[in-house]
C-alpha cells in the first residue's frame, strides 16, 4: 500500500498564493497507454516547470477511457500548455481556470501518493470522475422546510459535498457513485414520507472534471443533471448510465430495485438535450403544441409520443403543461409579477385557465402559493 498523504489545498497552497489554478484534460490516442507512462510524463513536467513559472500539483488518471487531468498553478494557460509541450509533447485538449472553492467542492477528496497521482481512500486510482446530484423541491403547503435540513444531513452522511445554488435546488458532489445512489434512495424515501403536497425531482449524473470543450469545472455534467431535473417525472430518481457503471465497480455497490430508478443512456442524453432546448424556446408561445415539438425533433407524432413517454413518463402535451407549471412555481416564489403576467409569460391562454390547471396539479391556488412564499 502506498504511503498516502491527506489531500488538502492547505497543504500545498501558501496563503499569499497569487497565481491562478488551472486544470486540463489530455485524451490519449494510444494502445500503449499506461499509468507508468503518465507518472513519467508528470516527472518530465516537473523538470521543466520552473522555466515557465508553473507548479504541477496533482493529476488524475482514467485508465479505461485513456484520459488524464492535471491540476497546476501558473501565470496563464499558455504557460501551462508550454510546460507540457516542452517536457513530453502531450499537450492538453483543453485548459480551464479553477477557483480554490470549486476545487474543494468537487475534487479535494481521497488521498494522494507521494508522486502526486490521485487515489481513492481504498487505494484504487481516482479517475477524476465525480457524481453530481441535483434535488429540486417545492413545498406547496409551507409546512416542511425542516425536511431540507434532513436532506443536508443525508448528503453529509453519504459523503456528499453540498454545492450552493442560487435557487431552491440542492446540488452535491460525490467521489463514489455508489454513495450518491444510496443517498438518492434515502432522500427519496424521506420525501415520499411527507403526507401532504410536496413536490421533488432528483437526478444523478457522473462525468469528467474538464471537458474537451467548455470553460467551467464539470460544465457538461452539471448541464446534464439540470436537464434531467427539468424534464424528469416528479418523485422518480433519474441517473445516467455512467453513474450506474461506476457504481457497479465499487466495493459498496448498492443492491437496489431498479424500478425505483430511471436510467438514461448516452444516446438518450442527446435527445434530452435537444428536447430541453426546444421546450425552453417554445413554452412562452401559447400556440406551441406537441405537433410543433415533434416537427422540431424531426419525428412523427407516434415517434414523438413513444420517445417522450419512455423518457419522461409523460405524454408530449402533458410534458409541455408540466414544464410551464414548474416554471410558474419559480416565478410565483419571486413575487415580482402578478399571476396574470406569469400566466401569459408561460404561454397560458388566460389567467383563469392557468389558475385552474395549477390548482388541479398542486391542490393550491397560485395566489395562495405566492402569499405563502412571501410570508
């Protein structure tokens, strides 16, 4: 067993640190890819880094997918790029700037060997993958705020790190996919026990810290988990196939009834992204119907119905109405507009019709829900 040391930014960042922090991704196109090669390349980086004012800090190796992620300090992206280029020629596909807070929230877990290679606590290589959970809740009667504290407690119990969001959604990052799934099941069990009208949606997606395109840490993964929460059926746990695959390889793989979960494959994600874009662009149009959705998806009416129902558990027209209502919940919480203004903004033909479908769906009047949140 290697001699591990605890991985904390406090160990290798001085308080007067002024250089930015960067992470990159290397996609290796070689059948001879080995961890030993990556270790050698890291040592070569360290031999020339001073020339470019760069400090190599840590790196993660994803052997199956032949990817490497490097963490470094440097004066700029170009200096980080030049270090790799001169030392071994394995230049990065993408380099992004990362704040200390982002690093601590998503990556600062596990242990690190003396050569800076990232490992998990059980001695297995840390691939850099993280599982991100998103929970979206709506308390329709205003009596269950204390359940949010319970969600936070469960997240900590299952080793999740909470990533603060600017709204009522709760995001958390997990080192182990199996911890994330067990936590999701525990949260779902907790929220299903609420006797009154309480809505929630829950999704899990796993991915790389740095994508080959993008500028934000876990940009693609965060976008995907938000899409699943947006279009997914209420009170169902959605997760991507990567999360399931990662969990199956871990020592604490949960034994779960997969009827409690909805697994979305990689091919389906492309459809979900296109579906989300079309819906976000069409919901404000009162004339936007399932026929328009099918036409923009390039599918027949029957194909549109089958595909959307299989993924979301809702018919196309029901999905359109549901997403309008979900957006209305957020709008009513802000209290910046009247019920009539919100109704028209979201494509409802009249405030009266909006009030009727809102009450039928949530068992409360929109005006009452707005007053509840105002108080």
